[in-house]
């Protein structure tokens, strides 16, 4: 359904009026344009709420009290696309939906593309308008918001409830609803993104020697501390590649930091702290590379088994028509093999798989590792074909409570 009504909400009275226009919706879409490109913590610049072609663009920078929005969402199904990007910013301003759905999660377990634009086009025949690249570069904290910005923001939610209805039907038809429910619950259980960051995931860390890794760890921790205390995005202090370079060849003074890629303002404000971190790393014990929490390096036999599991995972994922990483993340395979599991339960725990994933891979993986397996994997149910709009008649709003049990820059292709 095309966008038929758009209301900018930048005053308390306007919020009440806008929500009254949406009061007949039992299922509403919610999306956020963020204002945190240079910040450590995620923040909302706009909050879009709507469905059936009607959208309210709420300005959280102008409104200090969003309790009316929180009350409006209570008892309704709130549909996000990649809610892990949007939920934290709205919770921060006092809005916490109690029943949520995620179209990106649903698309992933169905084996469909997870970008919002392609899903709307292929399932509903809806084409989003606007210059996506320009809108991603736009300063969403700037006021007033331009008509183009408002239209772009509204387009992301106008048809989210209808998209969820189409995806929910496919989940039921393919008997994958329980897969979706488990994935959604896992997404909601994740800690904030800031708490999921780890220095060992810094690109290039694995190539450093033990002494350089100790310096990198100290530098990374210092950057995190500075980012948290000043609400500055880590990349605005020094990018990962810069940290790896500084850890490899330590600078001789603050003046050198600017020439090595540290931003000028960051070097002036934080330079001495970064140099102190390098000294702390030099004084710390060397940080050896460790292939797993088991604390041992992989043997050739281990590497062969990891590759075998990767191949088996890919075969099963292809049969199911889903991405292999959705079925089982690659990073878990090595650690599971090096944990030397002696039982199926130990293997399942080492892989950290959810029940639906274990149902699909447990028997095959146990056979490969010569463990007593849980039986053959279940038969595959193919998802309905994708490529043409959903032509089956449907209500735009599914029954109340049908949304489920309860993917880092934000854009229309999140997920």
C-alpha cells in the first residue's frame, strides 16, 4: 500500500493526535533513524510508527516524554526490521514494546533475502523511493528534517505490518515458526552491542606476535574506556587498522599519532592515554594466539574435521534453502572440535546451537565425530517460492498475539 499519510510529531499535542490516527492498528511497524555515527552509545534521531500507508515520524530530540508512545505500543504487535538495531535506541528514551516481531529474522529462517527493499518488492510488490545512499549519509540530527528525509523514514514502516503478515504465513506453511520464535528470543536476549565487543575480533589481531597482541589488547581497552566515558564512537578515536599498526610498531610520541592515522582531535585529547596503554601492554605478559577456549592449537586432524563439519553444514543449509551461517555460525565450529566433546550433549553445548539448529545438524555432526547421535535429521519442507508478490488474499493485521514469543550501521538492508 503506498504511503497515504505522513505526520511529523515534534510536540506533545502532536504525538497524541498522531497516535489517535493509528489507533485502529493492532499491528504497527516501528523503525529508527539513528544519530550515533560519532557516538559510543546508540541514539534515536527519529522514531517512525505506522502501517497501512499511515506513518507518524516522531522527533525524540524535541520530545522529552514519550510515555504516550510506550502506552500506545502496549498490547499491540510491534514489527521491526532487524530489531537489534532499533530496540536499544527506543528503550533508552522510555519506549519498550511488549510483543515484537522481526521481519529480518523471519526472512533469514525462510531462506529469503533479508534486505527490506527486496522483501517489500518481491513479496508485496512495493517499491521504496528516495536516494538511499544520500539518506544514509544524511545528518538525522539536523533540524528541520527535509521532505525527502521524512518520506524516506516513513517508507520503511508504512508496509511493515503487511510484510510481517506475508512472512508469518510462510513460517506456518513451512513449519518453521518454531525456528523463528527461537531466533527472535535469542535476539532479544542479547546484551547491548557495546557489551558484545571483544578485542580478539579486531581484524589483523591474529597476525600479530604475542608482544604486539598484548599492546593491542591494552590499546583496545583504552579506546573502549575513552569511548564510554566521552560517548565517542571507537572509530572516531582510532580505527582498528590504526590500533593494529600502533601495536605492531609503537609510536615514539603523541606527535606521531596523527601521522599514523589517529584523528587530530583524538590525538590531542587522548594521545597520552593511548601512549600509556602501549606502555601497559609492554609491561603485561605476552598475549599468545589461542585457537579455542580449550587452550590448545589445532592439529591437522582438527583442521580436517572443522572443514568436514563446515561442508556438512553447507550441504544441510543448501537442502533447507537457508544461509549456512543462519544454520550454524562458522566461528563455533573450530571451538567445538577443539573442545573434544565426548557426548552429543557436550557437542551441542560446545556449538551453542538452538534446538531447531541441533535438530538439523546434530545427527550429521555426531556421525562425523563418531559420537552416539540423536537420529536422522528431519525431512526438508521447502519454503514457498520467492520472486512474485504475495497474491493470496490476507488481512493487513494478523490476529493479536500472533507475532512470536515475546543483524552495524542501520539502513534498509539490515538483517
